[in-house]
């Protein structure tokens, strides 16, 4: 008898909770229903929108939408996407064959592992040495033999040489704050690499 009473009480409690939940759900706007964990279905606990390139493009769209002065006839997100592909390629799709100290800096030998990453390196190394010089004062010389790229990065300031060597290839590619402004310029249609 006691078991029957407890089972009955349990079933009644479940029924009341279900009715209460349904009443609450009916009062919610259609886009505010909760998933099985209690999260609003139109909001996600996740912060990442996907990979970095997709997230950068999404961020650019949000900023373009928020700016009433956006000239949508000039917006070119495809240029930004292509540049982000290049960034992915020179970060991921390369083999750093060697890095060694040289006088006043370092030398790195980079081998692209795909034809696309070779084309990306060609494009990036056509403009990055100039940007690096402008932003840091460091000299970057790039030569290509076959599919191997040799970078020599030096500073005239002896106090910066250890930093250069510590940064190495990928650090030299990532140093500075120009990437964000370049990406914003590309999204708005004023490609800073032209």
C-alpha cells in the first residue's frame, strides 16, 4: 500500500510539473522555447561561430550592419575570404624546414605542402616585408628556390634580436596589429593590399 501511495504521489508530481512547464511554454514567444537542457533555443551557450575565417567574416558583417554609413555597393567579403584562406595556408599548410640564428636576426626555410599554400606564400610575401618594415622597422628579405622560401629577418637594434629569434617564422607573420585593420578595409571594399 505504501509503495502504491508513493508511486501515485510521484506520478502526480510529474503531471503537475509537466502541466506547469507547458503553461510556461505557452506564455513564451515562439522563438523563446527551451531545449532539453533549459537553454533558450534561439540562443546558444556556444560562443564560436565555426572556424576562425567564418568567425572573422561574421564579425565583419555585424560591424557593417551596425554602421549606418556602410556602402553596401563597395562591400567585398569575397576578398576578405580569399585573404583568410591565404592566412590559413601560410599558418597550417606549410612545413618549417629550419630556423636558425643569423647576424642580427634569424633565417627560416619554409616549404608549402600544397600548390594553394605556395600561391598563398607568393601573395603574402609580396606585401608582408613592406608591412613589417613599416610597423616594426625590421628588414625581411624573401627568396624562392624551387618550392622553398627562405626568409631572413633582421633588426638594426641589438636589443630586438632575441625577440626576433623567439618569434621565428609564424611570430613574424603574426606580429603587430595591422591584420584587423586590413581585414576591415577588405570587408568594406578598400583593399589595403592594392
